[in-house]
C-alpha cells in the first residue's frame, strides 16, 4: 500500500521539476514530517526530481539516535545517517550531479546557508541554491482524508473536554482562570490529546477584552463573560475553538455584543467556498461588525489554516492573498473587544468543501449562560 507521504513527495517533485530543480532539500521539521512521516527532532529530506520509480533519488537524513525510528516511520525512503544532516544531504545532491538545488529559505539560517554555499562550491562544482519559498506549506494547506480524520478527532476531544467541564460545574464563580485552564488541559489529555494545541486561553470579565489573554489568578465572577480559546493535538494535528459564555445572568450589552459576533461568524462561515478570495471571506464577517459601528473593536484577522501547526496557510484576513480550495482546514473567529469591559470571540474549525463547509468544532454557539 502506498503511504500518503509518497504521494505528497510526488506532488512536490512535480512542482520542483517544473521550476527546473534537480533536487530539493527540505529542512523544516514539520515539512519533513509531512513528506516522510518522521516525528523525531532531527531529520531532513533530499528529494530528487528525476521521476522514474517512486522515491528515486530521495534520501532521508537523520542522526544515529533515530536510526531505528526512521526505519519504522520512513520505510520507503533510503536512509542516510549523519550527525551533520543538512550538509550530508547537500553533499549527496552534489555527488548526484545536481546543478540547481531547491532549499527552504524561510527555514535555513544565514550561517547554514553560508555553509551550504561553501560546501556546494568546493572543487569548482557549481551548484546553484534556489529558494522554493513555502512550497511544502502550500501543499500542506490542502488536507487529505487521513489528515481531515485526525482534525475531526482533535476537535472532538476539545468539544468533549468543554462539555465535561461545564457538566461538572467547573466553570463557576470563585474559580480562577488558571484553575479552569489547567482542568481543560488535563481533560483534553485524559480524552486522548497528545497535548493542548497551544497555551489555553481563559479570560474572565474585563480580561475577555484582551484577545490573547494569558490565564492568571483572576476569579470568575457572576455576570462576567468567560472566554475560552483552546484546542487539542491528535496525531500531530491541531484543533482550535473559542467559546464565550456568561456566568449567571447576561446583561443586555452582553447579549448585544454576543449576537453581533455570532452573526459575523455565521457570515464568515457562509463565505467559505471553493474559489473564494480570502480577503472576501474576511470582509463577509468584518462588514457585519463594521456596520454595527464596532469595526475598530475587531482587531485581528478572521481566521487561519490549521493542521500540523496551529497557525498555517491560508491566512484569512484583509492582508491575505489567494483563494480557498476544497480540503483546506481553516478557522473562522471574529471578535469584538471592548477595552475595560469585556469581549466576545466565537471560533470554529472547518473544512472547505465543494458543498457546504464541514464544521468540526461542534460545541453549541448559542450564548451559554452558566
Ligand atoms: Zn483559537
Ligand atoms: Zn485560531
């Protein structure tokens, strides 16, 4: 059976061949994981573009600590064990006769680049280094079935963790943001997450007006907003969800802000379609908030891609570029933040499809009053 990683390498191979590259050196660890399945802390891939039989010219490099793991996780790529992984793979490219070698210019440091240039210029061998920019990240933006299944499970863990906490009465006045955050994290781990997707955000009362408030000893208080932004990592894939609740009785201003953000979020979700410009998706939600006079209180982009990283391509904002494609996993997360008072953000993770987007974070978006 062909592993999905082999198909991903072939797609990168095809793009590299079109760009006139003989080989590509992939050194970003998550990109290496995506293309090979390797999860260790040191690994790189040299991808040949000759075509031919699958894997021809490909070389996976790692150090001696990972020889066994590489054999299990990367059974279909020839292995090169060397402590200085990147130079060793570059040398192999030169020996193989490469004259144009692609590399990830957003990952390789200046020192590493100088080392590569020196090494590739030795003996008068002229190997040109050519940036592939974020070619692998662009491939990663469109998820395959296995990745979407991992994202579904990651979102399900987050949904279940919040439901359990709410059912147990753990979100009640007197408890601190830190306590709630730790319990949410522990619950996600107990439900099968490898780790939280990122530092869980628990923001009570006026803190909810701070988009990325870090939980502290602030106590949950009757009548306050409680904003929770969190996610679980399952098989390396991240989920991302924000819900804002009210403790006790919701005041009119709270309902007003909540309904506005909910309407904007629904508009953003409805705009998720194959071929839609990311700027248009952002505008669909933002226009609702601007029309209500709160434009300056929505201080960030509408959403982002999720996958092996919590924030990845595509960015959905007024400054973004490009269009959506089927299989992209994205968030839609508008917010309205009233400094000193409180704020609301509602965030879902969804999959763009040829039809309606598939909603992965299933927790209700009705204003939950606990
Ligand atoms: Zn989030
Ligand atoms: Zn997010």
